[in-house]
C-alpha cells in the first residue's frame, strides 16, 4: 500500500507507537486548520449542527459545500473555508478551534488517518500517519498508538457512523458499478446530511417506512439514533434491504 501514498503519509500497524501532542504553546498551533479541504461525514454534520445550533438546512447554506464528481456514485461534502489568503477553517480562531468539543472527525484523528475496507462482508481497519513538515507535534510526548490515540480523541461514535457509511459507499452493488438515480441521490443528501429536514418529513409522515424498520419506535429519537435510522432507511431505498 505504501507505494501508492505520498512520502509524508506512512502506513502504521494498530499497535505501532508514535509520539504526538498538540497544544497552544506549540509553534505550529492551528496551521493544520488552514490550506485544507475538509471532507465531512454524516456524523460530522450532526455534530456541527449541535455546535452551531443551526437547522441542518441552514448549516448547509452557511458552512457546507457539496460537490459531485461525475465518476463518483455519491456527492462529497466539504466545510467552507475563509477567503483570507490561507484558506482557513471557518471555525478557527487565534486561540484555537471555536467548536472544539464538536470538531469533525478528521480534525480529531489528525495526524492519524483511519480507513476501512470492506472485504468478504467484514470491515478491515487501516491506519496511516501524516507527517507534515510544519507539524511540531511529533516532537511532543506522550507515546501513542492508533488505539490509544483514537480513545483519547473520543472517536468511537465518529468511527461507528463512518463504518455505517462504508456499508453504503462500499456496498457490493456500488462496487459492481451501480449508479444511484437522481431521486436516490436526493434521498442520500436528505437522510445522511440534512437530518432536521428528514426528521420533519418523518413526523409529517412524508417518508415511507419499509417493513424492515417498522419495529423501531420513532418518537423522540435523539440525533444519533435518528441518524442510524436514516442511514438504514436509505439502504432500503437504494439497495432494497439492510444487509
């Protein structure tokens, strides 16, 4: 795998150790919050809603860019950057991240990268380290490995929902070349990235619930349980089943 990666990206084993720490006194503080394209997952958007107290539709209008690569089955969503000559994150301040408790998963994971590949109906984790030349965090204690670092960054929920997303984006039908229809893409945006609108449509009974999901009570679902439901709902819409 390493032959396909840039020089600054190094594959690591889950138990392989590295030193890293980021804090305000480090000379490169917030440099990793600039000159970047920050892709957002459904769970990232859920947490940004909580951080900003914005309706998910308003959040998209103010802070999210959607792009559709013609060769990709699904659109990608990116956080807006400030036009300040440095392409800075819209939420970064001199003192650090203004939404730190709800920061996106990629920010929490940095400089670690976690990817999952579906093989024989099982998700295989793979890890890399991104060693950018400006980053002084690698000169700081403590000693970490992928598992301890993910735990320290409270990534369990982020990883769980990212793995649910892989069940969609790496579904066997998608890997065989299936291209979602325009209506299925609208359902993808609604169910995964516009959760407040999905909830409203659900309460107005404008969304048909498949038999496979009839067993789940829908009253007073919190955000995480609603997102899990909406992702399962979308799987039935596009694939006809949950598995």
